[in-house]
């Protein structure tokens, strides 16, 4: 295993419960005025995961938008709470939107591990959260999300979460070995298949994280969609798959019963068309535990799937090559 996992991603995943506690502390000094009517995250790929999880967690209380482009939408104004996030601090698109945020006279909260964004945040006297070192941005989502959640606690949107977060860390630690066993079994079933991950709107962040984990850790194609939207178009695509798909349904007891019924029907249709299906019922005592557990399970699934393929899960050499071609 160590011969494949040269960067020792496994050791980092083993300590995820520590990242939960430390991430929560990172946001303790951030001051947020309770004057906003929407939250906006400027970030790409793994650097926007904290925002995506927050959207799943509190999106029914306040609009949460992800800006994963060069252009800052016109609706981002003085009533917007803006987070600018780039793990490296050098992401081209994010720096572009950051400059646009400043031109509009806004005061963003900047999150990075260093780079140009850290320098600019200090120069512009923006509040700054420094992310500890991680093997890759996609592995920093605990730091991102929990620091953001803590920062929002002095608003009417988010209540005090310390006990909930402490319980989450304990839960993840207790479940770890069981989670790894489940992940290893699923990775073997998924080998040489194209994974398609489905979830409800509640679980979109989890489904998306599974997809990018498989793309980056396994260097393999993977796709995701959400219910009920899947039923209105992608459903027809299940009739011509050549047997090379493996559908993963991430289900949660918080889902609308009508959505769960739709998932059950699609599962039946898929199996009638000889498509392999795995149902995963999220574990946890509350929604936060369930969505973080589902994401953490996906971390381990993609890790073991990478080992099945004999590829080091950490490096993303093609992405780095692509960035150089842009220069």
C-alpha cells in the first residue's frame, strides 16, 4: 500500500476528526456583522467545498451562492457576505473575482493556506483564515467548513455549535474503522466501472465531493446528479450504458419522502437494465453528522479505489500540467 500511496494520504484521512476540532477553532476570531441577506463563496474545485457543504447545511435559511468563474455576478453587493477561498492562494479565477470584490468596495473574508491571496488580504486589511497544510485542497474541507461555521455563529443564521461539533468529531472517530471497511468493500465493486453518484438536493455537496474524489484520487471519470432533477433527463440515459456504470445512491433520512420514493424507482429501473447499484444510507445522529460521514466515506472509497488501480491518490499531475499550459 505504501508503495502506491507515496504521499501517505491514508495517514491524513485517519486524523480527520482532529481536522474537525481544529477547523472549528480557526474561525473563532472572525467577526461577522449581521447585515447580510446572502452568502457568496468565490472558489474553485476543492477550495469551494466548505461553501458547498454550508449550502447544504443552511441553504434553506439563507441563499448561498458558489462563484466558480472569472466573473463576479452583479447581485453581489453590500448586502452580501463574501468568502474568497483558494487553498494555494494563487488560483487564477479566484484572484480575478477577489479583485472584483474589492472594486465593489466589499470586505471579504479570505481563506487560504498562503500565496498571493494571503498577501493581498493583509495588504487590504481583510479578515483572514489561514488553512493548515494539507496534501491537496480537496482534503482541507474540514478546515474550510468548520471555520466558516464558527465565523457565522455571531449572526442570527447559525446558533452556537461547539457541542454539536465536538460530538461530530467523536462520531467520526468511533465510526472510522467501520467506515474504512465499508469503503474498501465498495471500492472493489466499483473497480473498472464509471461511478455515477446520486443524492438529494440536501446531499448535493456529498455527491459532488464523491465525484471529485474519484476524478482526482483515482484519475478516473465519475459523474453526479441530484434528485428530482435526474428524473427529468438523465433517467433516459440509463437505457444505453453498455454495462459500464455503477450507480451510488447517497440517501439520508432528512430527504423528502417523495425524493426517496423516486430514488427507489430509479434503482429498480437501473437493475432491470443490468446496471450495478449501491445504496448508502447516511449514518449519524443529526444532519451534520450524516453529511460529513457521507463525505468521509467517499474519501476512503476513492482512496481504496485508487489503490485498486495502482495509482497514487494524492498528485494531480494533469491539472498541474494544464495550469502551466495556461501561462
